[in-house]
């Protein structure tokens, strides 16, 4: 039985990756960090795993190197997926230092712990298309010049280079997956797709009237998280460690995502959507459109979801959740 450590297991990708690895017979050590917010809410993406005998939840902070040393020494993992991050690009402009500590140093601490305690452990780093920044040369691939425009992307780019340095200098099996945006019903509620699907569901049920958004012209290559975690795992099963791009190869604007969801829900954008400069970023990434050809040719990765299926699933799941909450409130009032 293989053992994998997944940091950031309560997040979107950590939860899908846990599902996949447990299904494949792994023992999964998922890490979360304690915060004052209630445990149940924090663990909502992994509630279904908490009683699984092959899933162990461990407390760790990736900026605390000792917690990573302890985990690697105790569990002697075969694979380590570094997914923990301050992952909100907009927030990184307000918290550049802690974002860098988590997104850059968190990666370095893990690489060092592996090098010193279990050098045969394979390492996956969650790199990002944000590293291409304002370079709009499309489609973006492994040869595209990086041009980060946020503290988030700068920290991720430093970590990205650290990964290839550990691969070349120390012989660690370390891969970076440069992943383009991927979403799902488990996506955090302050990312634009989920903000839109949740708001559309609430407007439909009469629970909300207005949706305030920022820049609608940004274009993103949006895929489904379930497809992307499969790609992460495939990268670590190849004979040699390498870097890859995971993307759908198609791009859509935020406006197009909004239109699709509102049309599907039978709502009129003009009646509900307000542009609020509060959600503009000091510097924007205008267009992301990835080239996944290496991933497809070398590893045989093929995404199962398309843009419309993704948007539809997210809206339907939000509608169900909001309907359930509404009925619970009505029940408790009668
Ligand atoms: P999420 O924001 O959903 O999850 C991030 C996780 O990291 C959360 O569980 C969070 O826990 C945890 N975390 C944050 N800080 C720390 C810390 N100091 N120590 C331990 N855990 C911490 O992100 P996603 O699942 O969407 O993304 C996974 C990774 O992939 C991230 O690294 C992200 O930057 C990267 N990525 C994501 C893409 C996407 O489109 N989703 C695309 C490209 C890259 P808490 O609740 O405590 O904050
Ligand atoms: P992104 O995702 O920054 O691409 O990073 P996000 O959904 O936050 O923004 C996408 C685009 O939508 C515009 N936008 C808004 N964004 C948010 N969050 N809220 C709004 O109200 C809003 N209105 C318009 C943004 O300006 C942006 O152009 C995600 C994260 O998962 C990163 O961790 C990951 O590395 C990248 O994707 C690839």
C-alpha cells in the first residue's frame, strides 16, 4: 500500500485528490491547519472521508518546517502533494508577505524535509498559470516566458524554480504541474465561478437579489478539478520527473461564464449584476489559454468535462445546497 501526504487537504484539490488516491488503494495523510473557524465548516469538502480507515487527518502548517519534518519522519511517504497555499490572487495584494511565506517557503521546507528524511519520496508542486501573468502570447505552454504580476504568482514562480533546482541538483523526483484554472462544486466561494453559481442559485430561490463583480473581460482556461487531480497523480507515475501544463486548450471570459450560468438559470444579468471596482485588482492577468499537448501525448491525459458541463454542475449543486439550507430554515421555524 502506498502512502501519500497531501497538504491543504480541506481545499478543493486536496479533497478530490484524496478521493482519487483512496480509490486507488493509497493510505492518505491529509494535513489541515487549525484556525478559529469551526472544524465542521473547514472540513466540509472531506466530511465523507473522516471515517475512512485509509484517511488520516493531521494538523500541520506548511510555514512551520518542524511539522513537515515530523510528518515525513513518521509516515515515510511514497508521494507528497504540496497543495497548501494562500490561493486567492486578489488577497495576495493585501497579504504579500504571508502569501510568500506559505506559497514559496512552504514548498522549500517540504523539499528540504524530503531531501533530508526520505529522498526517495516523489514530490508534486502546485504551480500555476498565473506565472504567465501579463504575457498574452497564446496558447501558453512550457516554453512561454513567465511574467508574474501578483505577489501570489511571484511566490509560486520562486517555488517552481526551487522544484527544478531540487530535481537537477539533488536528484529528488520533483514535478511541477502548471495548472490553469480548475473549478468544481467544491471551489472556494470567493473565486469568481463559484461566486457566480452560488449567487445565481440564491437569486433563483429569492434569497439574494444582487451580484457584485469586478473585471468581466478577463479570459481563463477553465477545467474541472476532478480531471486535474488525475493529472497530478499521473505526473508522479512517470519514469522520470518533469514539468507539465494542465489545461483544456480553450478559453472563455468571465462575462461568458456569467452569461452561460444566468441563461441556464433563466435569469437576466441586467436585473442583478453590478460592477463594483472593489473587486478590481491592482494588476490583472488578461488572458490565460493553455497548451496541454505534452500532458496528453506523454501521459495520455484527457479531460472529461467541458466548460458547459462544469458550469452546469456547479450551478445545479449550489441550487441543491441553497434549497436544502432554505428548507432547514423553514423546518426550524415551524
Ligand atoms: P484552496 O484554496 O481550495 O485550498 C488551499 C488549502 O491550503 C486550504 O486547505 C488551506 O487551508 C490550505 N492552507 C493555506 N495556508 C496553509 C498553511 N500555511 N499551512 C497549511 N495549509 C494551508 O486551493 P485549491 O485546492 O484550488 O488549489 C490547490 C493548489 O493548487 C494551491 O496551491 C493553488 O495555489 C494551486 N492552484 C490552483 C488552481 C485552481 O484553479 N484551483 C490553479 C493552479 C494552481 P485553510 O482553510 O486553513 O486556509
Ligand atoms: P484567478 O481566479 O485569479 O484566476 O486565480 P478568480 O476566480 O479569483 O478570478 C478569475 C478572474 O475573475 C475576475 N473577477 C473576479 N474574481 C473574484 N475572485 N471575484 C470577483 O468578484 C471577480 N470579478 C471578476 C478576476 O479579476 C480574474 O480576472 C485562480 C486561483 O485558483 C489561483 O490559486 C490559481 O493559481 C489560478 O486560478 C490559476
